C-alpha cells in the first residue's frame, strides 16, 4: 500500500500529492471510509437476518402468567379424561390390542366405504389400508364363536379360502397386554424421574422436569380422546417415546439455568433458542412421518405420529412456560436467600467490631 501511494498518487481518485505523509493520510482516510461502510452493511444484513426466535421473549411476562397457561390446559385435559372415564368406563378408549377382537387383512380393490357396508352387521371398528399393495385392514370388536364363524364363511364366499389373513385377540389377552403396557409406562417414567433427581440432587428443579413430562403425557392422552383415537400398542409406544422427547429440553433448560453463570433472563432466552430449535427439528420429522403415513394410510405410523405431534407441541409450552417459570421463581428465591444471609453476616461482623472497640 505504501508502494502504491508513492508510485500511483491517483490510484484512489485523490489529487497528486507531493508530500508522502499527506498521501498516506489520504489513503488511510479513503480505506477507513470504505471499511466503515462495509461494516455498516454487514450489521444491517445481520439485523435483517435476525431469527424469529430472537423476537420471542418470555421473560417479559410475570412468573404467574408463565405458569398459568400450561396449568389451565392441564386442567382441561383432566376434565376430558374424566368425561371419557364417565362415558366409556376407562380414561381412554381401548383399541383391539387391549379390548380384544378380530383383525382381517385382505387384498382387494374395494374402497373403504364398500368394505364398511359389506361388514356392517358385525362390530366393525376400523377399515383402512396396510400400506402394502392394495391390502386392506378390517378390525372388529369382540365377537362370540357363532358370529366369528359367520364372518369366516362370509370372507370365504367373497374372497376365497386362504386369500386373507385373520388374527384373533381374546379379551383376556387384551387385558394382559394392557397391564404390561401400563407397567412399561410407569417403569419408564419412574426410571426417568430417578435419573433426573440423581443428576440435579435437589427437590424443586427435578420435580418441575418430572411434572412437565407428566403433563405432556396427560395432555396427549386427552387429545387422543378428543379426536376419537383408541389406545393401541402403537400409541403406547408413542407415549414411551414422548417421555424421552419431553425430558431432553427440560434437562437442557434446568442444567443451563442452574450451572451456567450470567444474568437469569439472558440465560433463559439463550437456552430457549437452542431448545426450541431442537424440538422444532423433531416436530418437522414427525410431521413428515404423519404426512407420509396419512397419504399411504399406514395406521401404526399415523397413530405414533399423531401422539408425538400433540405431545411435542405441548412440550414447548410446558418447558418454556411452566418449567421456565418454576425455575425462574426458584433461582430468584435462592438469590434472595443469599443476599439475606450476606446482610446478616455483615451485621454480625459490624457488631463484633463495635464490641471489640467498646472493650478496648
């Protein structure tokens, strides 16, 4: 640059300068102006590219407001489950896997409406595609032996012997499956709670994590009831998956707020950016699974994706409103206690010094 300034005084559009010092000052000013302009443009581009997460600030709301919304939704979910219990005798409508019944899989080009009309005399529960060729899946509720034999004769007349697949689940085995499913959910939830309490070794923070996961499951079950889904092995698997999905963002929030240094609200905002992005990527994948299973009509994947969608959406509220509100209150209380203890220590030290002076 110094060489260019000496040999080419008109290089940057400046007047020919005989004095080397003046020329160097001119070039410095010219380049400084250009660099300042580039920095300004970069800042403006950065402001334009501001993420939508940067615009969300939950810390501007009071702790009561943050906690109130998820709790109200949880109360509504309990009301829905109570209504279902009163209506059908169980907290959630049981599917064939737990109530017992008969499943028939047959290869046919007949529409679901035609199959529904054809088997209308039987306790029909579900008619759908299997996702394999033109196979259709028809589920029936519990039937006695004569009625089941009539169904077999009807299938033989329509489709021929050996052209379909039939599976029966007795109500007794269905009850056993239900007990095993409940044990699996309870065991997974208990082990999750033990791990969370062992990691944080406190009472309130891990309790908030466990309660948020519990709320996710309860609200997901209520949503199942609202849209008329039944509890099956697929939905139980989705609930087990939901326990893991709902805990990871809560653990991230709790660990960052309790162990990282910095201003509380700033830590909440920074952690929320990471946590919401994590849940959003999972939601995108689950939504894609739902779309594919809906278009191809795969009941198992559809049931899993629906439960996960409900649970993950509610996990956003339970994590960043309920859990964040509880942790914010807890940390503020701990800071107040520290300040109170420090003031007490200062008073004791002052009294001790005054006593020494009096004795002296």
